[in-house]
DNA sequence: GTCTATAATGAGATAGAC
DNA sequence: GTCTATCTCATTATAGAC
C-alpha cells in the first residue's frame, strides 16, 4: 500500500464503504469493516478522513454521482408503446430490488442516517434531486421515443415517479410479496400514464 | 420502583423506547437511554428483557397495535365529496409528518432495523399489514360515506395508498419542500380517485 | 508517509449485595 | 425482587515507532 495519493485512498475507502453498506447496512459499516474491505490497515482510515461521518458524506456523494445507477434506457426504446415502456422500467427497477434487496435498503439507510446527523443533513436533498434528474431524463426519452408528451412538468412527474418507486420498494422489502408488488407496479403505471398529453392510451 | 410486575415493566420500557426512538432514532435507543427515559435503573432492563432486540420486537408490536395511529376518520365524513376526503386525509397525514418528522422517520428506521436483524426480520410484514388494515378501513368508510365504491379490491388499493404515503413521506423528509409535497399529494389523490366505480368524479 | 500499538469511550450484559 | 457496581467487548480516534 505504499505511496498512494490521499485522494485515491479517499475514493477507495468510500467505494469500500459503499460495498459494506450495500451488503450489511449502515450500522455495520464500522471503520474496521471498511478498511478490511479495502485491504488497508486501520490507521489509513484517519489518514484519509478525519471522521467516519466525513467518509459517509463521500459515500452519499458517490451515490449522488450515480455510481451504479442503472441503464434502463434500452427498455424505453425496445417497448412497442409508452405504456409498455413505463411498465417495463418499473419492472426492471423492481427486479433490481429483488436481486439485491440489501443494497436498495442501504440507500434508504444512508438517507436516514444523514438526516439524523446534523453535518450531513443537507445531503439527502441532493441525493433525491439526483434521483429525480435520472427519472426525468428517462421520462423525456420515453415520451419522445413514442411521439408523446407529458401533460405536466417533467420535474413534477419525476417526483411522483420517485415517490411511487420508493413506496413500491419499501412495500416489497417489508412484505417480500412478489404478486402484490406486481399489482402495485400496474397501478403505478396507470397513475403515470394518466399524465400523457394524448390521454391515457398513447 | 418497588414491586412492579414484570409485565408492566416490559410495557413501560417499550413505551419509553418508542419515545426515545421517535425523538432520536433507533441508533440512539441504547439500553441506558431507554431506562433513563423510563426513570428506571439500568439493571431493570435485563430484568424485564433478555436482550435489546427482544425489546425492539415489543416496540414494533406497539406500533403494529396502532399505538398513536391516528384519528383521521372525521375528515372522511366532514368532506363534501370523496375526492376532498381523500385529499384531506393525505394532507392530514402530511401535516403529521411535518409536525413530527423524527417520529415518522423512526418508523422507517424501525422497519429497516428489523429487516437487518434475523430474529426480527418477520415483523415488518405484520407492521405493513397493520398499516394496510388501517388504510383499508378508511377507504371503506370514505366510500360508503359518499355513496361510492372502489373499482378494485380494497386491500389492493390500500397497498397502493400505503406506497404513495411512504413515497410522499420520504420525499418530504429528504427535501423538506412543502410545495413539492403539496403537488405530490394532489397527484396521489388523482391516482386514488381513478379507481372509483363511478369514474373519477364521484 | 505509513502502520503498529494503544488510548478513551460507550455499549450490552451480569454478579452479587441488599 | 431490586439495584449498585462491575465486566467484557467493540468502537472511534491517536500517539509514536519506522
């Protein structure tokens, strides 16, 4: 580990922390667990960061920057119509949750830890803005790919889609009920499609 | 504190724990903080419970049993029509979140802590069932108060309302944007009202 | 600059006096 | 039955040898 610039150590540790958090949760992301994941000695931690919360701040930045945020775009283009595209995108997200529930739960835990920690309390706002931006781009791409437009501002609809996504995710995490999630996904699709310009059948 | 039956100690401690959790979060609910809140000596804790997780299980039971779950019913009856009733109920819930954000966040934290703790991992299912039951009752009361019916099973609609509620709550907790929450609330109302039997204008 | 060794704190749990 | 005093452990953070 000799001679690694401090900046690289910081990102390496932040990435390692995200891996630990995604696997075992925020509470399990102790400095020991993080340096073990990164293959570094314990003291390297405080060489790169002054505190654990400073590191968690970087972890949220990583999430905000879209580390691992997915490639749903193809779904929007392959679908025969906008409704199918919307449904397929919700379904793809749900599949992601089912494939790695701990990771999705970890995103909630990060937000909530930040909200409880005064120096980090401002970060969730940016985290959610980042989510909305991603969703907004998908909404615009989807509509234009199927010659439709949305009947309300995309930012507003993106916020609604984000709320639906969070709600469906929490529901599945608590219940692990695939059928119920499938029905929620259908209702969410209807709710979104109610806001196309050409009515609900575009 | 002399001569208090063990069962009463358990509920007193669980209530105290819920108070601490609602105020400061799950992570802050140490055995010391809990007994301080309850005005008991530390040893009383392990006299009543074998472990901290056993207590947290009781805390979730308390939440499931509807401790503090509110009295929205009047809103449904006072409103001039079903749409207003639905909107007013969402709005009342949002007011509750804004009045005590820490408490609402604590409910999420409890769920997530339980999901991460194998012996407690089954509790969130019951917690969410309890939420859906409450919402289902409100939906039935609302529809019958305004001579309408829902066009899909009430349980399914209740799950959808719960997802919307969770999503709006998380959104507001992250952003603290009252106007955005207001718009979400309006969209959520539309989405629910799309599932009345007599069309969307009942 | 880097890491071993350790300090300082606060946690959950318990032994044993009353 | 109840509670004081203590144990053991894991944590964050740091001092100081290389």
